[in-house]
C-alpha cells in the first residue's frame, strides 16, 4: 500500500506538506519516454475498470474492450455457470482477432473468421478444421489466453498482468468496500458519452481532481459568486482522504447560483431528486463523496448525478474519456426519461467548458518551455496521483532490473 495510507484523517495542510511542496516535472505530461514507462508500469499491470455487470445479463453475454494504451483487445463474457471471465481477443492459431472491436452481444462460442477455430465461453478450443494435421499434442494448450477479471460494486475490472500483484479487493482497499454501498452496485442500465481530447491523460484527469478552476471556467453553468461573498468562493472540497494510491473528497454541495436564473434546470434536477428518493437510493453516507481510484477511474456517489468517468491514455499527448451515468431500472415514464437525459446533458454541458482550457494547457506543455509545474494546497489530489504514478514506475523499473540480474546470473 502507499506510504501515506495512515495519513487519511490528518488535516489538509499536513497531508499536502507530507506529499511535498516542490514543483513537479513538466515532462510527466508530454514526454514520450515517460509515457512509455507509464504504459508498461501502470496500464499493463494495474486493475482497470472497463464495464459493468449489467452489460452481461446472462450466460453467453459478452462485451469487447479495446485497451489501446496496452495494445490489447479483451473479450469479457459470462459463462454457462454464471461466472465472468476475460480473454485476450486473439485466436491461438495465428493471432487473428475473433470478435470485432467494441462489439457486444450473446454467443456461446467465438469463431475465428480466418480459419474457423472455435472457442467456448470458457476459452477452451472446441474445434479447428483439419486439426489432426497440426503438431499439437495437447489441445488445451490452444485455449484463449486468460485475462484476470473481477468485480466491485457492479463494476468490472481487468488486469493485463499475467500474475497480478494484488487481488482486486486488496487493491481497492477500504474505498472498494465503501463503493459497494453506492447505487452503482444495483444499477441495471446506463447512458454514456465518449470524447477524445488532445491532452495527456493526467492533464485531463487532474481537471476533475481540483476545484481551483471552477470560478473561472464554469461561470456560466456552475455559478461564480465574487471572491469574498461566500466562505468558500472556490467551492473547495470539505475534506480529503488518501487510501494507498486512491483518494476521495467530500463536496461542499455545489457553488451558489449566479444572478442568471435557471428555473428549468432546478426543476428537472429537483424531479430527479424526488425520483431517486422514491427508489430508496437517497440518503446514503457517500452522497457528496468523489471516489478516485488509481489510475484513472472517477466515481461520484451522488445518486442524482451517479456517474463514472474513466480517462484512458491514447498517446503521450492525447486521451479518451468515457462518462457513464448509471440508473436503477429502465425509464418508466416520459418524465423519468427526461430528467435522466437532462442530468447527463447538464453534466456534459459543464464538461464542454473544460475542453479548450485543457487543450491549451497541453499545447503549452508540449512546447517544452516549462521544466516544472506547480500545485497549490487544494490541488493535493493532483500531486497524490503523481506520487502514485512515480511509485509504480519505480517498482516496475526495479522489477526489470531484478529480472535482468537473474538472467545474467543464470
């Protein structure tokens, strides 16, 4: 676990100071060599959230996820026994992908379109034309390569490391246990939108880890009272907690509205509040908590805006985000559909305001003009992410050195 695991209940000033106050290397946000280290050290051997159990409602259900940063394609399927399994989307004959990237559906088998090798939902090779002409003594050796998979709070995680260092439960720790109490664990459907952006994954993700920018970037949608007109003019979180490489904060509940009334917005959000209360989803202990799981998963506990946000690297200077809004039950009425759609549209409208500042930040970083960037006390979560990234990179480098030394000794 992270060395700061015991600091989770300390005052913010102490927590921020313990993480350090020095500037952070700007190269972390644009350098190709550092990005390659992150690919190997983090995204090829850390638990990554890629879906939800509601996407696999019964035996034979499957989804395919592309993990571009790891150059991997993964099939996640539910077997006849109800167990969820994951496999690399690659035929063991000559490597052809079995299933179209990004597809989903229901199938008891997966057949290679090239030479028709056919595999079961448990990964076993079931049949292969003219198989007796191959020099293969044990057919079991031709099973699909497995990928570690597990769930927490209904969310599906995979780990591309053939031998994960931790179970998912151990990796998520106490925050995973808290997430199990959230409505997402009962979700049966979702709405989502996907965006690509010309910004490093940490530049994009950090935007959702600090409220320092709210008064300036979100004046139109979130309200912006003048400095001094409220005890918390920047809408800073009420508290922060660290749990190993993960972190969470408690929202103060939103900034006061500006002088431009938004009666329709307030009405629809109020209707949504009534709806989640009637469904018994309101009143939980984490309604104002933001869960931030390493490396790239953001989960908001509020049942009215109950979303996950995953930011995945594409290149050193580009990333992809997936917002998902989870719901309990299908739309029962037109009003219910309206307020759910408005919830996502309102969040997307806020997010749209972030796009240009993030792209501008990346352009500046790409110039190489800065050797370092700076974090203030209330950007402590951004610094905490950097600490976790550095730790994983150092651990991977140590593993590589150890393997090389073992090879030399042999």
